[in-house]
């Protein structure tokens, strides 16, 4: 199985973004503008199309539960536990948890599921879980951080779908799927064209963010000896988030799958999906809310580079 072929375009586009920023081709605000474009327009279009065309029936209960357990455990540990070791403020912790446990189920998940699992049926359920459960929880927490007093207001939470294009597009997509609605050909073609820009623009923005001429907002005081250089995430921090993503989540998924007595094909699907690298959406969310950019950008890059080992090992042992 040539897993490398699924990773190469991601590595290339990230390098393109870095080079474009280094050579001044994108301007001072290039990465930020690309990130806003992805968050406000391209990503919502992609999510709407994916969810509106995805059947909501036929969920595999036990495999999805095993994956959900691994996600909750790793995101929760990153959010409430490990992030505190590095002096991350409360508003940054949701992004830290997301970097540890939110998998790249789209542009990497689809080709890998096709090659290793033979189909994308289970991956589609992972997409729904992340988009409809995990992402809203993260976004509500980030929105709370945006409140000057850090308060949780029910009116503000209730209006979040209207104010947040990612949640709004996801809800509309699920509603269309449930109602069996289909877009007119022109609208479908327009959204398809727009959604096609989501992954490449996010990767170029990610690469551009890795080359910065100014210190990042992401630096915080951390325990002595663990401090990161200004504008960067420390090596210990990146090591922990990478270990959580590429070792912790697959191991928890495996243990949960064994506890639920999953047959071998379902156990393989759960472990492979849990071993996918951090989604670039994590960086886009962090950039949009102005928190955790240094951690997320490097976590996406590092886990994408190293996840090939995790996925190959899972396929070899469980396949």
C-alpha cells in the first residue's frame, strides 16, 4: 500500500506556503487572509456539501463509540491536563486539546481509508462525530474565551450557529441530508468550486504561518526549563501533543475496541482513523480566534510527517 502518495500533496503545499511567505509573495497579512477565507467561506462550503450528501442512517454503534472514547480521552487530557504543564492560559486549552485529538478525516482520511480499509464508510461517521460534536464544543469554548469577562451566556451560545459559519454550514448540511433535499445544479457547482479551495488554501496558510517575521501571540510563561523561544512552541510541548495524537489516541482506541469486542476489520478501522494526524482545521480555528497558532501549526506539520509510521504499523499488526 503506497501510503506515502496520500501525504505528498500535503507536504508540497505546506512547503509552497512557507516559501511564498519567506519570499514575500503573500504580503504581511497573507497567512491571516487565507485563514479567514478558509474559515468564513471555503470550509463551510466543503462541510455543507459533505454532510448534505452523507446518509445519516446505518451508524456502526460500537466502533464509533470506541473512536469517541479515544477522542474524548485525548482531547480531554490535552485540554485539562497536559496544557497546564506548559503554562497555557484557559483560552488556549481548547485548541491544545483539539491539536491532540482532532483527526484529519478529510483530505488525508479519505485516501488512507480507501487504501487501508477498502472503503470510507466508517470514516464518514468519524466526520459526523467531529463536525457535529467535537468542533462545536471547541468553538463554544473559544467563543467563551472571546467574551471579555470569560462568561458563558446562553444567549451567546444559542446564537453561535448564526455567528459561526462552520457550525451553521454543518447544521444546514445535516438538515438537507435528513430532509433529502438537493441543491439546484448551479448552486451545487458554485459550492463545489468554492469547497475545492478549502484544503489547499488551509495548507498554504499553514506553511506561511511557519515563517513569520514577528513574534507570535502564542508565547506564555511556562515552567523553568520548558520555556519556548518567543514566537514558537517548545520541543517538549510539541513532543507531548505529537505523542498524544499518534500514540495515545490509537492506543486508547485499540483498548476501547477490545473492551467492546470489535471484530478485526472494525478494530482496524477504529485504530487507523484514530491514528490520522492533526487536522489543519485546528490551525484555522486557532488563527481565527487568535490562540494557539504556534502549537497548532507545528503540530499539524509534525503529526502529518510522523503519522505514516503509526498508520503503517496499525495496518501491519491489525490488517
